[in-house]
């Protein structure tokens, strides 16, 4: 059973896997997008988002933690000065994975992992309304509706005495 054992092994030893992800996150932050297999991209996402979170904190300890994982000091500087400030208002979700298809040689699923651009998240312009929809919206806004009354089936009110008289007359006629 694999209880509480998170992460994919990817067919590598632990030291090989750690070295591979250190190299991949360095390249990813340098180019801001890379193409890799689907499983590697999913594992790289958690590492890259941790590095961006360190960059958002911006203190000395975070810089040292990021520098201990990222291979190139220039990339650490880029992370803290250029990449992390873009996401200061965003709480996670800094990367996106786009599936590209299969690799011809071994049919491995390929994906592109890239940084999400913050400009996309800005306010979108309001939808244009047509004359019909604008007129309908104006009519609805002008006349507020009165609450509906429950419909009750109306029966003619007949006094009990009339029913008795009617039954008496019917019996005399018979």
C-alpha cells in the first residue's frame, strides 16, 4: 500500500529525480515555458509554484531557500525581481499545463508548462446588448412585479338550507 507517499517516481532514483527537477525548474524559470512529458510537467508544477511563492515573500530566508534549489544565481535574481512581482495579488495557480499530444518515438504524452500571464486576468469589457435585450431589460427594471396570489378553485357558495330544500323538492317530485 502507498499510503501517504506523494509524488511520482518517474523510473529514477531519488538523487536523479531531485537533480532532474532542479535542472527543469531552472530552465522553466529562465524560459518561462518548457515542453516535457505530462507526468514530469505535473510534478514540476508543485516545485515551480513553491519557488514563485518564495519569490513573493522576498525576504532573505526565502531567497536562500530558492538559491539552494535553483542552479543559477541569475535565475534566482530574475525570480525575485521580475517573475514574483507579477503574481503579488494572486494566491497560487501560477502555471498552466497544456497537453500537446504524443511524442512520435515512444508515444509519451507531451505537455507544455508555462507561466500564467497576469494581464489575462484583468477585467473584461461588458457584453454589448442588442436593442431587443436592452428594451426587455429596461421594461423589467421599470415595472416591479406584484407578488402573485395563490389561485383557489372557486365553488359557488350554497347554503346548507338550500341543499336541504333541493333534496326535499327532488324527493317530492319522485
